[in-house]
C-alpha cells in the first residue's frame, strides 16, 4: 500500500512542487488549495499524511491541524507544516498547534520526505512507499 498524502497550499506553484516531489518519491499524492477543501476531500478520501501551508486566507494551516484533531482525535493523519516562517518563536508556535513535523520553504525533496515519513501508523514510511 502506498502512503496517501494530501498537500494543502493556496499557492499553486508551491502545491505543485510539493506534490511533484512526493510523487517522485513514490507516494500517492493529491493537492488542494485551501483548508476547507482539504476537510471536504478527506470525507470520502482517507489520507495518511496532510502537508499544509500555515498562512492561507480564511482557514490557516494551524486551524486545519486543530480541525483534524477535532474530527479524528488520536486517529488523525500525520500533519506536517509546510511554511516560510522560520524564526524560532514561529516554529515553536507552529509545533505547539499540534503538528507532527515542520518543513521550511524552500524545501528539498529529501527534507519533505523526511518530514512526511516519521513513523506512520507503526509502519515505517519507506515500507509503505515501496
């Protein structure tokens, strides 16, 4: 089974780049342009990992992370922040919102895959991606 990843970013170029990097790593990847679109998509399409931008109009990535906890509790997908906010206090604030990992833009394929993988559902990511 391939790891299912949802990329959430209101910037089409950033979303496309992240999606492309993850697809090249062998993951089943989709992209949407907003947090509400992510929540809608996930109603009928379970995902293992959500990679989300932090700063988006309307509903932020932090709001999305909190909504995923409310909807799924401890069974929520792994949530990775994908952001340009790199100062120490910003990183701390992001991680305190409940994210599992954080990747600072611009990203490399390796840094994105490392953040996405962690240990998903007790199975090493590399095994699911194979």
